[in-house]
């Protein structure tokens, strides 16, 4: 065997997930006693709610540690339907509990794609969509909006139609709403128009709604239309990681979709993971069974406002509005071609992101990781003093560019 054949061509080219890499970098600087302003992580901070923690502890104490149903605990699947307002629309047979939303997405690619089938993503796809699709031998393609940045990278039906015409092997369109990384929200009419195109072309409409409770300014999350026509094609993905505090590591997600697709995913899980860890499913059950407390949403909306008011007048930066999620998206293309004090030239958002970390300890997400060079993703799920200090350090760094 050739040295270069030791790892498959598919996985050999993978880089670690950007967000985990950022976490490592930030902790390295902290260990060295250097300042860190952390806008990198896609994770809520604060205390884990006691009822979520206690449910997990109780599960261990009471011996809920044997193999469970590979589709997930029946009571959790029912709670998922209640949480998403889907009781009456679907039964528990349509729900699969997974080890985080990531696994739901991977299940979907594996369940519906043949090798070389095209999967369509929006213009700034979340970092793991492509590696997951490629691992399932599907071919990811980005739908680029004709309007460019005018509508903040939101895709419209004409954009989708144009791509579907060129790609008869498209199997699904994956839409993330609210959008990580851009912080945008597709409103009900926009969502319905895209869904309608998928129905016309008989492709799956996969809706990743992981941030759906974090919609600001009094707006409601727009649910997709569900009737006999659409239910055959809509698959929704959600999970525990973002809408609560400190729950990303509990690693529970879920999907709700048509019977045949769900059954295929359960069959896969029965061989693959045998279902996610049972005690953590009890934690998830406690989280979503309770009435949802909008405290996190209110706090994040306040942090968004703080960030945007601090960032006013930042040189070379255009800050996009953030109607949802906890990401502010910054257009930093005006820094390209500028020189740093040590004489190197900023040519990409990777360059700028590295320069911000190295010179000021400001950790951001480079737009390049989301296929959009020229932008930075700023996570404002971070303490207020980090927001204020981090924007100040960013301003000073940008002012030194020439
Ligand atoms: N989808 C989006 C848009 C995300 O931002 C993330 C995590 O950051 C995931 C899916 C995966 O979520 P989980 O941590 O539940 O696997």
C-alpha cells in the first residue's frame, strides 16, 4: 500500500471543525496568560439548568444505562413533537433521536443520497455540512444568490430553480433557518416559496432549525407548511445544543420526517450507534418537557444590541443586522490589501482572523470556513465585558492597518 493510501481520499483532506480548532487556540492563549476575547464559539454560556442536570444524574442512579430503542426513548420522541408543535401532524414513528444535530444531518445524507447525488446548500453553508455530505458520497453545491450580499446571502426561489435546472441529480436542498453564520432569518413567505420549488422538483427540503427559539425583536419562528403534499419531502432537524445554556456537550439532537426516511435512519442507527446515550436522553427530555423560558433569548438580544452599538464606526467593517441566532456577520472586504504593522498584507478573512488573534487575542470565525471569504462571524454568546473589550481591541487593531 502506498503511504498516501493509508487514509481514504474522502477523509484524508478533512480539516478539524473550525469551531473546535478555535476552542483549542483560545485555551492555548489563556494557559499562557494572554488576553482572549472569545467571539469564536458557537455555544451558549452560563449555568446548566438544575432540572436538566438532575434528570441525567437520576438516570444514572436509577440504572437507565442499558441499551435503549435505537430510534430514541419513546417519551423523548413524543416530547420532541410537542416541543416543535408537531403533535397531531406526526407520530413518534417519524422522530429519530441522535447524538447531536450533526448525526441527524449525517443520517439524512446517508439515508437519501446515492453516490454523486447533488445536495444543495445556501450561500454560506455551516462548516460541517460539506464534510458530512462528502462522507456520505454526495456532492455538495452552493446555491449562490444573484442578489449577492444585497439580501445578506439569502437564497430566493429563482436561485434555487436555476441550480435545479443545471443539476438534475439534486436530491435535497438544505436550508438553515436561522442561518449560522449570517444570523439571517427567512420569513414565512420566503420559506414557503423555497419549499414550493422543492415540491415541484420532488426533492427533499431539509430544514436545520437548530437556533429556532432565538428569534429577536418580537418575531415568531416561521414553521414550514405541513400537509399531505409537503410532508413527503420535508425533513426537520433540531437539537438541544443552542436554545438552552450549556447543553452542547449533552449531544442530543433529533429529526422529524417521512416514515420511509425515518425507518431507513433507524435501521442505520441500530447498526451504527444503537441510539444515543440513554442518560443524556433523559436530560434532553427534562429540557424540552418544561415550558420554554425565553430568558436566554432576551439575554442574547441584549448582547446583540450591546455588540452592535460598540461596533458602530469600526473601520473597514460593515456589520449586518442580526434578526436571529447569536452570530453577527461582518463584511470585512475593505481590509483586503491593507498592511499590518509587521508589513504583511491582509488578503483573506483567514489572514484577518489570524491577525486579530495574534495581535489582540480576538477570536472570530473566518468567513472562509463558511465558503465566504471576506467576512467574519462574531459569536456574541459571550460575557458583556468580552464584547466591550473585544470590540475595543478589534478597533485598535484595525486602526493600525495601513
Ligand atoms: N447545524 C448548525 C447550523 C449548527 O450551527 C450546528 C452546531 O454548531 C449543528 C447543526 C450541529 O449541532 P449539534 O451540536 O447539536 O450536533
